[in-house]
C-alpha cells in the first residue's frame, strides 16, 4: 500500500502552507492499512522479539568476527545488522569479492543476504524470526565466510 510522510524540525518547515505535496500522501486506505500493521506488531510483541533476537544476532556476529580474519566490523540495532568483510582487520580495506562469495554461498544454501556499501553483509530478518532459525541461518553465513577466506 503506498504511504509516505514528510517530517522535519519546525524551523526547517518554513514553506507556505499547501506548497508541498506527496505522491503517496493523503491515501486513507493506506493509512488504515498502516495503522492495522502497527496494531498487529504491538499485539504480537514483534518489537520485543526484535530486541531479544537482535541481541542474539549481534552476539553471534561478534563471535563470528572474533573467529574469522575477513570480518572486520559488526554493527546493528535490533534485527538490522551488518558484518563488514575486509581484506585485513588492521587496514579495514573493503573486500567486495569475499562479500559476493558469502552472498552466493548463502543464497545457494537458503539464506538471502544483500550488501550495503562495498562489502558489508546486511542482515534484516523478519520480525517473527526465532533464535533457532537465526542460528541456522548464521551457521550457513559462517560456512560461506569460511569459503570466502580461502580466496
């Protein structure tokens, strides 16, 4: 459902009233769908799940970083995280070839990843993910990292 909003600090909002419009603004059906989505997220406790499983995600990515020479940095919040693949940990020079290898390996083994920037693996699993499935997915990614370290 198309939905948009324009949000700014009040001191930046100095254009005359009615002079700004949005392609997807003012759609009552989309607004109702968004409100229903927010209500569902609240009722199912998905934000709490994202916090809990997100901590596990970051902890596991940190452990992977500590074991593998091509993982130079791990960062994230909730269920959105990144693991930066590097040529070496000292220079932190990006390693896009390793990122491509991990993404290809993971895809072939059932885990969908994309990159952010030159060589950061981007993790953004669904809000309903549990720790068991997360662990299974990260095991696949770590196997891909092991393969990438061979290049």
